[in-house]
């Protein structure tokens, strides 16, 4: 989604603004712009398309200002165009805005009646005009910012510069994330704390209703009543955007290969199941039902974990897509209900909405979140950090395996608390997960060979049974989002109820199998596909692959594990397959079209 970056320094800030926008590119956007103050006046440069296009515009007439704001826009109100690109201006002011202004129509009418002249179709343009009108009436810039914050409905983060105070950067937050920092060279703010890397070692996270005043001397935060406040700080990882140190061609490939380290970090931090329980105020002995809620890849992690909570903890569990769940009609909650929300970014608007619904119903919410300091992490009743480290590639990979590893620990912890048998044994098996993922990664040459055969396909089908069904869905999602090949994941047993009509020799079918109780059932489904000339690529352990070698055109081996480990390990070749197919198609793997890393609108 949109990104904000701003800087005040002792030297021209345009290069830093462009670099800042590059760091936010992974969030997804379709136009970009900057504004600085130069010789007392606002200077604005915008371009449609990538930051490269903006950089070319800036190079042809570099602004010399030492204070500036920058923005990458993911179009919501009005098409991607220079006119609609941020920053937006009113006389003497420029602002960059993330989020949605729900009451922009009413405000636009009222402001137009009072003389505002709008140039764009965006909701955001009401912000500089509101500020301008307050300031024209003698209100200070700081108070004008707070007043505007109160007048707007929706979720937003704003950065602003004003000709009235050419040495102050201002920011305001409600609902959309914003972090500020200060270092030797001056002050900085961004919608993603990691984007402060190199400019500040710590990021201060604004809370809802807070504003920030950043000068060359430091940062001051004010709460909604205008009093000075201190807020939570996060360490900024200086290496996260250091692409020159990345031996991999893309962030996504590096993140896939980081998975064994992520798993080791999680199992090192949460040594025994009780360690995850210590982070959340829940007594699983009293839990009567769990609802897991998330979106996209995080939803597939939830779908898998649902089975684990039932199997290991014997608690009824259900899973819901956040965007649907938040508008459902509900029966009265039962005593002992618990909600678990899962989010890499911690800023997904739909998941936040679902969380609010749960809390309004009096149901405690625990969150599994990668981005510490995010809205979900702050607002849940208890949060378990995923410890995956910053994930830059838009397609989620290491955050997914981190979600599954932490969810596995949590399900085992719940089982232990409920005195279920065999938990210690499963916990011991979990310790082997990192080595198994490493072994699956070693099979990358075989994955590349398959990708070379299928990367021109028009459509692909993924099938799996039991705990491999959510993995099939996740594999199909990974493929479609970065390769733009149509892909669907199905429960293997469901194929004969309709989707089998899609089977033809041109459509690769990625069939997930594992030795174990469901093997024979899966094998029958796969043979049904083979009987209809399906082009089958098997993913499974050696024994399972051997039994089906007569029907597969290719196979990808993963180590054999139990119901807890097999789905996590089986994800690895699917991530690699999506990556290599997209690479062979010459696509921008880390920044696929139309997508955003952090989906902060409904
Ligand atoms: C897919 C992907 C998305 C996210 C979804 C939820 O690779 O990244 O489907 O999983 O947008 O995002 P979070 O986990 O940040 O709530």
C-alpha cells in the first residue's frame, strides 16, 4: 500500500527521499512523488510508475531543499496519474497521506464552498486544504494538525511541511503506522520503521492521536490532547535494506533460504511450549472454542493450525477469512471463547477489523505478529512475536513458516496445559524442523528443472489432503501472485466433485503426498487424475513418491515428517517453484503487479 518517507537534514534531502521511497517500494504502489521547501516555497515532483521514473524527473531538476516529504501511492480514489500522486498541496503546504479519508466528500464540498481549489480526484487532498484554512485563521501548525486529525474519519498517517515553518516536519497518526527517528544527520519519519535504517538506530512508534514535530535538533511527540509524550521505541536493523550484501538475486529468494535460521531463532526463544504461553494472558484449560482469523497466506497458516489445536489440544477450532468474518452475524459468545489473529505486518485492515469485532463481543484476542509495534501487536490482549525478521519480498515466505512454527508451539502448549498425552514427543520432533527445511532447500536444482518445464503454463492445479490441503492453497497463492499464472488449490478428495473437469495434459497438477494415514486416499485421487491424462508433478517424501512413480512426470522430494512437520516442509518446494517460474517469466519477483505488502485498506 502507500508509503511515506520524510527527512529534515543539513544537506539537500532529495537523494534521501528517493532512497527512502525505494525502501518502501515493496509495499506496492503505482505513482510516487516528493515535495521540499526551497527558497521559502514548496517544490513538488511527481511521476507515474516506479521510483526510477520519479528519480529521472528529480535528476532533471534536482530540488535543493533540506526538508522534504515523499510518498508512494497505491491508487484507491482516482487512477494512478501525476495529478493524483502525492504530495498534495494547498497554498503554503504539502502533505503525504496513507490510509483512507471516509468523509472526504462532505469535506470537499464544505472546503470548496470556502474557496478551496482541488486538482486531484483523491480523498487525501482535503488534508492540506483543511490545514490551510485553520492556519489562515491563525491556528498554529501543530494545533491545525490535531484539528485536522479530529475532523477526518477513517484511518490515516500524514506527513506535512509548511512554508510558515520551513524547519519543521510534522506528522500525525490515526490507524495507519508511522515511525519517527533522529540521528546525527537530522530527523526522519516513515510508514515502515525499518525504512529509518541508516538515519536512526531507534524508531519511535506514534500511537493513535499522536503528532510528531521533527526539527534538526530532535523529535517531540504530542498525544491527542497536545501534551508531550514518550512512546515505545524499536531497534532499527541497519542491514535490512543492504541489498549489496544480498548474495541472492531477490529478497524473496533470500527469505526462502533464511527459513532454517528463522525456525532456529523461534525454537531458541521459545524453548518449551510453556514459553509461548508466558506471553499471553490465556488459561487454555478454560478455553472452549478457538476462532483463528487472518487473510491470505496468514489465513492458510490459520487453516493448518486449526487442525493442530483440535488434534493436540482437543479444543474445537474454526478458521475465518478476516474480510468476511468482520461483517458476519454472530450467535452470543460461549464462555471460554478465544480468538487468535495472525498477521505478518500487524497492519492488515481486515484483520484489525475482525479483531475489533471479537473484542467488542468480549472475546479475548491473542495475536501472532511479525512487526512488533504494529497496530495488531499493540491492541491485542496478548501478542506472540513471530521472530521472522523483516520480510521485504511481497510474497510471504519466511513469515509463513514462522507462523506455522509458532502456531505448532502454541497448539502443543495448549495440549500440555490441557493434559493431553504425547505432547513431549511432538515437541521433540519439532526440534528437527530446521534440518528438514534445510534438506528441502537442498533440492532446489530439481525445482528449477521442473520450473523450466512448466513456466509457460496458462493454469496450474495444486491438490493435497488433510494437513496438505492448506499447503496446496498456499502453493497456488504463491504461484499466482508472483508469476500471474492462474492457479487453484483443491482438497484432493474434492476434485471428483467438479474441478477434475479442468484436468488436461497442458495443465500441470502439483500433487502433495505424504506417507501416513491418508496416503492411500491421496494416491487414489492422484490416480484418478492420471487416468484423465493429467500432467502430475508430485511433491512428497521418498516412499510416497516411489509408490506413485508410474503416474508422475516429475517429482520433488521432501524429508518425511509427521503431521506437524510435513506441511511446513512441503511448503518449501512450492515457494521455490513459484519463485523460479516467476523468474523464468522475467517478472519482478519482489514487487508483483497490483499487490501490496501491507494491506491497510479494506
Ligand atoms: C501472500 C501475502 C498475503 C498476506 C495477506 C495478509 O504472499 O503476503 O496474502 O499474507 O495480505 O497479510 P498479513 O499477514 O500482513 O496480515
